[in-house]
C-alpha cells in the first residue's frame, strides 16, 4: 500500500504522508505512531497535502469528512 512510499513532512502533528496512485489511497503517519488511510483521494489532492504550508490544517480542511478513512495502526 502507500506506507512504503512515505514523504517526510514538516508538521507539529504529522510525521509523513504517502500515496498509492493505483488505489487512490493516502497514508498519514502521525507523530504518535498512528497510521490512517484515506480512500478515493485524487492525486492532485495528495500533492496539495504534501506541499501545504500547514499539512495538519490542510488534512483537517480537505480530507476529514470528505474521504472515507480508517486507522490501521
């Protein structure tokens, strides 16, 4: 899945983000060790997340309550 393609990000809450284009799945690893996957995310939305000035704010604004997600770790 996408956890083997993680990018480090500068965030007070998020360690890294990854994307699997084939399944349109975004992985988000938090600093507390938890890993969430968001499903059905278009590539441009992942690029926006990865390059956002505030990754946490972008995630909250553009992903939560928009894409289905689950905690897998």
